[in-house]
C-alpha cells in the first residue's frame, strides 16, 4: 500500500491541530480556541454592523441607530448566524468559558434562556447603536451641508473601533497563552492607545467651523470622536471576554450595578434574601426561592423551565392560598368565598355531597390559571372525566353523537358561545389511565382547520361539556367522585399547549 503524499500528511496534521480536543489534558487549549473564536466572531459582527449603520446614514434614512430596523437580510445578519455556528462549534464543551457570560435576559416561565452568544450579540448591538446615536445622531438629509461632516465622523469612528478592537483581541490572545484560567480582558490590553492621527484628519477638514453638538454629533470635534471610539472599544472588549464566576461574585455588594458580572441590581449592604435585590445581585422575583418582604407571602422556587411552583399553601404568584377567598387554587376543589359548612363547599374547600335523584348532571369547565395561554387559537381538545360506582354511564366504547338541543341527551358540548361541533367530535366510555385507570368518559374535539378559525381561551372560565350520569336515588355524590384531566389542547397543526399553559379542569354538580 503506497504511503500518503507529504501534502496529504501536512493537511491531516493541520486538521489534527485545528480540531477540538476532549476535556482530558487538552481543555486549556480548547478554551483558548473558544476564546479566539469568540473574538473573531465579535470582530466580524462589529465590522458588518458599522458598515450597515453607515449605509443607512449614507442613504439619508431615519432610525439608523436601531439595528433591528436597519439590518434585514444584510451581511450583519449573516455574520450573526456565522458567529452562532462558529462559537457553537468551538465552545460547545468549554464550560470554563461559557460560564463567564450572564444571560441576555432574565428567566421567564416556559421560555428557554438564550445562549451565551446571545449575550455577546446583545452587548455588541447595543454598543454599535449607542456609538451611532452619540456620534451621528439622527443623520442628515442628502443635500444637508452637515452630511459630509457626519459621514467623516462615521468613517473615523469605524476605523478607530475596528483597529482598536483588533489590537485588544490580539493582545488578549497572547495573554491567554500564559494562563490556564480565563476571565475578564486584562487591563493592559484594555488600555492600549488608539492610533488617531490619520483617522481624525479627514474629520477636522470636513467639520471645520461646525459645532458637533448642534449637528447631532459630539463636541469638540474631532477629538471627541477618539474619546467615543475608546469607550466603544472598551465596551466591546468587556462584552467579548466576560467575567469568570469568581470575578462576578467579588463585585456583588459594592453598591454599583456591574452589567459585565450579570448584575441586575446592587444595593450594597442592603442586598439580602428578603430585599428587592438578592444576595447575588438579582432583582427579587417570584420563583427565586426567596420571600421578598412586603411583596411576597411565600416562594417555593421554580421548575427547570423557570415557572414558579404552586403548592397547596402558595400559588404561582407567590401569594398565600387561603380557603374561603373565593378562588379555587392549589389542592382546593371548591371555594365559595366562606368557610361555612353545609352550603356545598366544606370549610376546608372540599365539595360537600349532594343527593342523587336517579340521574345527575355533571358540568365540566376549564378555569384559567396564571400561566394559561390566551394567545394561540384552539383547534383541538382532549379531555377525560372519571367516575366510579355507584355512579354509572350507559353505553361502552365509542358513544353516539347526540343532539345538543335535546335536553335528554346524555353528553353535550357547551362551548360558551363557541361551536364545538364545527368539526369532528368523538366520545368514548371505558377504562381511562388519565383518571386513575377506572372508568371514564374521554371526549375529543377537532375543529375544522382553518375554516373554523379556532377560538381563544377566555381569561376566566370556559364551559366545555355536560355529562348525565346514572346513580341510585338517595346516593350522596360530590365533585370529588368525578376527576377531570385535560389531556391536550392543540393549536395550529403540530403545535400543542405545554402542560403549564393549560387551564385547570373543574367539575361541578347542581345544587
């Protein structure tokens, strides 16, 4: 078998050097490659972001300092996608680096936190927009005499920022080779001077005799352009390299809100578990496991999707659940606004029995909770209602579709003004695992899509169906005998409500 050519061997060696290594023994080298990928990604973002802003100003448009309005399908958006892909490849296993970046936004129930590159991107976008606002303002019309000055200011800023950031990133790359721990950008790299002479000369010529403040730029020109560029470069550099957890922890409690450390607040010595600013310098919120004095009654922490946990004594808004307040919460099965016995709802908020007269009508109602989704249209419903002896229901298996206008119908859909019969309706009677494995009635509704238009769940309650059960006359029954479970609510094809977005399913008997 012939040996590979020297050219092939060189290529294989290069690929071996470039490929990410495992965590054992090679993690430091991989961390460095991750940092380098982040630095190059930021450089690309800044270059294309500045070019996008300049094109907007050159065309005499408004709102050029808002990148969300001006980007569209530009090189900036492509650079963003490329940065996400590159850093995702080189940094996917580098927890020592990824942990240096706080989230770009606070946790929100059911919404995944953005990745670390989203934080870097958010910092870069804000830096670009702040620089554009400070140095070029709202721009100038095409024939305005100030347009030439503002264009020169933009070009000078671009040149200074790009070259300055490139030098800082190169400096930090060399600094990283002498360490195995990676944190904030070093002061030596952050304080590198900008080379301003060639960049500012065109500004002095184009803006001669103009007051920078009067035309929407900075003052005095041209020196203020260099001052603004230094601040922009330093902001980019801090956002590029972040802070290690130890560095972040050392800043919390100094009374200054340090964004680079991911702080949302800092009250100094007033930080505390019961204060509006927690010991980790985060704004107190329901679900953080800390009870904010005077605001929260309780706080049970949160799920892995940042949703506050509800218990029998504490609701999802961190308010105490009290039987008799008129709201069905926690493990309450009823709440009539009092703790009087004998009125259908017991003093501990459990249904009191009613006497069956041979048949009894059960009403199934959806009751919205704090996380119920009221934004997506509902097109399908899957609900199970259990029952047990001596209560019974005639029939077995697939039940016939009955006339909702006939009072004698055993099962009718209610809908509260929504035509739930506009589509396919099926009901089944049999063993149902959703309600404990005993007998149950399962009802499925699939509205015509898209002709029916679906419907939005009401903010309060939604009457779903009425089921007529048989029971021996004189038998005491209560709502506790009829467990109800919403198996699924579907929206547009392929989209379903998550478990925490579903309303509660309540059953009620006539009294």
